[in-house]
């Protein structure tokens, strides 16, 4: 069921209450659900699950472009130890000088450090190790599911963090061991329903609906839609937490410039909606991996962009520069052929579709300013 954004503005006191703070003992978390006049929530109409969240364009399937032939040709810009595996990008990135206040460091998979000229440091979907226990233990028994350990981020650098944002509760985007390490100093900005996944240790948590906002220093942070899903319990036919927590992406606004992090998402018209709200986006961080390929389930493309979907999404958003993510030597390769197959496919589709905006290709641990 697709509804207009006007009809989707369904804020109810039971879900989003400005200033509602959970109080109690000294170690209790401080949870606020953020309200705004532009906030959007959509629920499923499935009987018995009316309280569960839904994608805005849940039935969307009309993908504009699909690579069907020779999707992974060799590239002189990528050097690998074996076929598309354990690679480094060695090509030259285009010069980008948008005079934005943003610097991003890609930690790997979906994790970024965002620094602004006004001094804010924001962690985006930080996951520093494997999945949370007990899934990490189970994955060790299944070859190919544990990732190579990413490079460590120093304690001094982490201590500078003002805020942490999470796109959704899937294990490769949210790890409870990491919030224990980050501690209670930063604010945590999360989707609706997310706070219950935090242990009670005094965290300050802001739960947000789509198109609500929170200021961190001089940076405005907006939660925006994605086309995905959420769950934390991986047991067949046990749907207790399916879509009980919202999912989405983030727009960061500073000094009149914008940076967009898509979160895990499939392609849908929600990208055009985001542009309609914020105008052309200066810097876009868009996933290109974990998409449908011959080695992945067919439903993956509904919730993960292919490289060609990412290019179309960047055009829909009016991105002035794009940083792709999701591939890499410390990725989980969920649905991908190899660690860097998505990057090889992106290089092919960039030549075919010839997008106007520059694409900045990073290796894990590298930094870019715009």
C-alpha cells in the first residue's frame, strides 16, 4: 500500500512524544522520542502486525537499469591478490572542491567518522568487530560469514565523538559491544523503537521518526526514509521483532551544505522525495554491495542497491559527489561474489551510464574532504 506523504504524517502520542524521558535509577537510559510537524511514519496493514513499520514504497519493483552481461570486467584501477578478492583501489580520484565543511573517514562496511569544520565528530553506524554474540559464534562455524577485522580506531579519536547515529538494528550496523566502548558521553540518535536494544547504563538516546531533526553543535541531523527492514532475532518463523524498529538514512546539514548517508536500502522513489525536501545533496554516501547476484537471494535487491541502482539514486538525489561503500576487505560479503565484486561492477556501470557527478573511491581507513 502506497500513500501520499501528507497521509503518512501519522504522529500519535503512543509512538512519538516530544520530551518523554525515561527516568529511574542513576544507570537508566535517558530516552526522548523526537516530534516534528514534518514527521512521517508508515505502518503495515498486515492483520496482527499493525504496529509494525513499513516502507513508504513497499511494492516498488521498477528498477531503471540492470547489468546483464560482463558485469565484472577487469579494471586497471583495482589491484587484487586473487580474483576480485583482497583488493586495493589504486586509481586516481577526481578533484572535488565543493567548499563543504565535511570530512569523512571510511572505517569499512557501513561505518564512517564524520568531522565538520565547526568541530563536531559524528560516528555513523560504527561496528568495530564482528556481529554481536551469539551470532558471531555461530558465524565462525559457517565459512565465509565472519569478516576480516577492520583497523582499530584509537581511544583518543573515539573520545572526541559528540554523537553516534545508527540507521537500523541489523548486526552489521549496530553492535552492543561498541556502545559499551563508546560510553555515555555521546548522544545516540536512532530510529523509533531502537532504544530497547540498549542496555540500561545511562545512555542519552534520541529516537526519531522519518523527517525529524536534532541539532548536535552547529550541525543539524535529519532522519530520512530508506527502503529496507529490521529484525534482530534470526529464527525461522519467529516474527516477534520483525519491523518493530524503524530504519532509515541520515542527512547532515552544516554551513548551508548537506551530506547524506543512505543506510542499507534498496532503490525506490524515496530518493527523489529526499531531494524534494533538502534540494541537491552535496555529498552522498551510498551503498553498492550486498545486492542481488547469482550467489544471493532474489529479495536482496528489494533492500540493497546494486551499483547501477546506486548510480540512479545519486542522480535522483542530485548528488554533487558520491562515496560508495559496502565492499571491502573487512566487509561481510553478504550476497556478494567477493570482497570487491561490487566495486568492479560499479566501475563497469559508471562507464556505461556516465553519471555527471564525481565518485570518490576509498579504501578502508582512508579519508576525504569536500
